């Protein structure tokens, strides 16, 4: 299996005209998405706080976070983004994908829309 990449448009929730697009590695092991700090700052997104993340090797990393508007496959979601190093590869985390009802097809290395967003625990 190879890596899955997708173009994501990141914009400032307060001014949708301030945006940046990049090729993101889909990382289903990551909860939140990671965007290089320089691109977030270019579009006027500043850190709202910090969060501690646990890496695959068990070490911890404290990163600045904020909410950004992400457009993936023509769908839009507000999502937590981590401020990565300026030269970091952008990562698309699973929370944004699940919020949009998009899943990874690892065999074909593509994203695909589900017929509906999964919702548990609601009774009608």
C-alpha cells in the first residue's frame, strides 16, 4: 500500500478570501490536521491554544493549534489544525475526514465519499 494524498484548501474562518491550498498526506493515525505555520500565518490564522500530542514512538509533543476552514473534495468543514514547522509536510487527520463522511480507500489510494455521514446514538 502506498500513501494517499489530496489537495486541501485551507482558509481563515473569519475571512474566506484568505486561503492557501496544498497537497496533504492523508494520515488516518492522526486525529487533527497539520499545516506549516508559515501558511497559516499568511492567511491570518493565529494560535488559539496548545495541545499535547503523542507520537508513534510514545514521545509527547506540544503544538500550537487553531480552527481553520478546510475544503476537501468540494466539502467544507471547520477543523482543529496544528501549527507545524515551516518545512513540514501537511497532514490531513481523521477528524476532518469523518466529519465530512469521507473515508480512505487504501487499495486505490483515494478518498471516497460515503453515501451519508455516520451518526451513532441518535434515535428518532
